[in-house]
């Protein structure tokens, strides 16, 4: 029986997320333009991800249970494509993100299914609407009119992971502790 991968501290906040390859993170990183806002805090490329469900702090046993239930959903899902085509902001949170004007049904259904599994364990209310996004920068402020259309970026999503937010001297680091690779069907 393999040892479980989960080893980080219980104080870590955790979340279920799409995981991008280093090459995909490099392509996403190209949308981070520090000249856009000098005061903003730009995420390092290796932190770029798309959160499906934020879980907060959870006991190890809950993380294990949720991950094994998530696998049952993920086993049914083939890889799917996302087309990122707009920059937008959550202005109240001062977040700049890369977004998707037409999120595919596969992504929305996956998010709903994982959120349903997590609901009994969540400590905070879930957002009414899921806005799929890759956060590019925090402390972002701009007079520009958003959303801004950008050169579309199509990425094939093949990995889903359970992540921990780990505090380091260099800031928060998002570390995958369990990863599943979607299997093409047919
Ligand atoms: P964000 O990128 O929009 O900030 C880890 O913090 C991940 O969980 C981030 O992707 C973050 O989204 C997401 N998240 C969602 N709700 C959160 C919350 N209440 N606190 C912290 N992170 C949250």
C-alpha cells in the first residue's frame, strides 16, 4: 500500500484546483504585465492555478475522504480545453485575473460536483456564482475599463489536484499534495 502523499501541516489551508504544467504556467505568465500596475503583487508563475473549491483548514482525515470521493468524479472525466480570453478584476478584492468568457459545461459541472462533495465540511458559505479564473496579481488597481479582451489562450486541462497554501519566507506557495491525471475516453 503506497504511503499517502499528504504530509503538510494541518494549519495549511487547502483547495481543489486545476493544475497546470510548467509549460502552461509559462504561457499564463505571459499575461502578467507588471507595467500594468507597479504596486500590484504578481503571483510567481509556479503558483498559477485555477481553484475549483476552496476548502479552508481541514483535518487530515477529511482531506483524505474528500480526495478519494473526488477521484470517483474525476475517473469519469476526460481532459477538456479551456480558452482564456479576458483580463478582468475583482475590484473589491483588488485582484486581477485571467478569465474565460465562455466557460465550458465540463468545467462548470466538475466544479459543481466537487463543491457538492465538499459542502458538508466547509466552514464558510460558498460563493453564489463560480467565476473560473487564474489570479494573476493582488493589490491591483487600475483606471482601465474591464473586462479587457486579450489574445485567446487555449489550454488542455489534464490534471486536478488537492493543494495546500504553505506560508514561506518568500510568501505563500501553493503545493499540490495529491494529483490526478484525467484519462481520455473512447
Ligand atoms: P483567488 O485566486 O481568487 O484568491 C488559495 O487561497 C486559493 O483558494 C486561491 O486560488 C483563492 O482564490 C482561493 N480561495 C477561494 N476562496 C478563498 C478564501 N475565502 N480564502 C482564501 N482563498 C480562497
